[in-house]
C-alpha cells in the first residue's frame, strides 16, 4: 500500500499534535510548517478540530445523552449554556455529528498509524527462484510457474497459480505464499485467512505465519489483534522476536 503526499502529511500532523514524534522529527516538522503555509493551515485545522471535539464532546454530547435518557428532551426543552441556548433537535444533531467526527478522527488516526508501521516492516517472504518442487511432473511445472511469478513480484498471477495447486493438495507452504501474495497486493483480509490456515497445522512456518498474520492485522487497522500476536512473537528467540518488540513499542 503506497501512501500519497496527502496521507503522509495527515499522518505527520496527527503524530505532531499527539506528541508522537521524537525531538528530531518534531524540529524537522516545525521547519516544514514554517516553510509551507498550506501545511501550517492544515495543521491548525486539525488542531482546532481536535480541540473542538474534546470540548464539545465533553460539554454537549454527554449532557444531551443524559437528558434524553432522563426523559427531559421534550419539544420545548432548551439546553442552556453560559453563552448559547440550543433547542434539543439541534443539540442532538450537533452532538451526533461531533461524536461521529470524533470516532472518524480516532479510527482514521489508528488506521494511518498501523498502515505506516505495516509499510515499515512488510517485505514479502523470500523463496527460491522457482520454489520447492514436489509431487508429479504436472505439479512440478505448476509450482515452478507459481513460484517464478511470485519471485518476479507478479503476485496476481502467483495467486491464480497457487490456488490451482491448492485445489490439488492441502499444503501449508502454498497457503503461506498465498497469504504473502495477497498481502503484497493490499488484500490483508484474504491474507489473514491463509496465515490462520498455516497456524492450524504443525509446520516449520509457524513463527513466520504468526509474523505475517500480525502484519495483516496492522494493514487492516486491527491493533488489538496485532498486539496479541506480536506479544507472543516477542518471546521468540529468532529475529522475529526483536522485530515484534520494535512494533509493540510503536503501537
């Protein structure tokens, strides 16, 4: 998944406002703000939105919900603040809008953050030029074509060929490379399905499948599931253990 400049700016702004930058990153970003009025304006918009969400969600939305639950939301009820009077229908609509914006902001932030971490750590699992070969001669040829397509980053063709092999035999290795192929073309939901199938078997690919399943959840924005997998991997004595600890420190 490739991020465009708008996505990159959005992630930077959110990290900046949330204090999620190192001192060096913060200084560099503030230099960008000073040199780019459009970026500064966008940052101010995000800041005002975040402050508005915090204030209004606390002052208006909760009070409105409480009054509605208490049965005081009659047609003539006015919700009075120190500055304004808002009729219930408008207060409810405004509160719902604010809550919706808040959830959208949080979900978008988590999704962008998890995708950034995914991009930093995902590399399709390597294989031999033509992959391992087993079975009858026809199967040999099919596997050679599948792994050749995979090695040449023609993942869509590899998926088609791996599925043909999967129809002939249940092989965790084929599932593993199917998962990698789907992840490489930005289909983490499908990828996760095959990594889960690998983990249902006793194979030498258990650690690798758990790693890529964790990355699949990151690509989907599912941080809770990703954390659970990387916590298990953090105890692994291989390099995957260190990589899992690195991701856990970011999420």
